[in-house]
C-alpha cells in the first residue's frame, strides 16, 4: 500500500515538472521573439479641425536618446517617405502633440526647413495659427506673391547637445547646420496643404 501511494505521488510530480519545463520554454521563446522586434518609435500627432495624423517616425530618423548626426537629420527633414498631409484653410488652428519622452528632452517646430522658435518646447502639446505659419514663411521669402503653397512642417526632438547660443554664434553656415542638426534625436514630418 505504501508503494502504491509513492507511485501515485510521483506521477503528478513528473507531469508538473514537464509542464513547468514547457512553460519556461514558452516564456524563453517569447522573450527571444520580443528581443528580435524593433522598439516602436515615439509618436507625433498633428491635428487641424477634425483631421488628425498620428504616426511614428522611421527608425532611421529616431535614435532612442542618441543624436542622429547632422547629415542623417538633414536627410530626415527632407524625406518624402510616408509624409502625412492635412488640408488647411484660413483661420485654422494647428495642434501638435508629442510623447512625454520627446517633451522631456525638448522639441522644435520647423517650417520649410527653418526653425519657428529657437527655444525648444518641453510640453506634450502646443497650438499654432496656420495663418501665422504661412505669414512667417512669406517673411522668409520676400518678393513672393502672398499665395498659399504646401507647407512642410517638421517636429524635431533635440537632445542635450542643443545649445541655442552656441548655434547662433556659428562662424559659418556649415558650422550652424552641424550644430543645429547634429543635436536632433528624432524627426517627424507633415505637410499642410491649402484647401482649394
């Protein structure tokens, strides 16, 4: 009778070990699969009226807290790959939202390749007047007719290397671009298109 009791208690224990081993193997396989996946990049959300575009940047245009390098950052600013478009008209408000990790390090708005403000935003949400964006663009291009073309808007996450005073005191255009674009850690593009 004792032998029977011992045999019965061993059988479930063997099954329990087999189940535990299988579960550990499944967890290990799951961890390996997750490690092979790319970490998603932060989102930038652009809204005008009821139109919203929220997207990640490409992995080439975000380095998870590391500078992209001036050449890569400029390439990302000019990229035509998967650039969302929102239609705008006079009087619209343009809203930009970023993930908290982007806000923590700071971010800039660029229009047609020019910074809108030199001081980085450190909030997760900002609003801009579409009319003001177009007005600033026209001031950058004197002599042009006051027409509304498609406007490229870029959110650029900056890192610790961003130093406004050092950038403005650059002795050449090349140095200016190296310091400015070299401080970028992420880039998100959008186009604002005037309504016909």
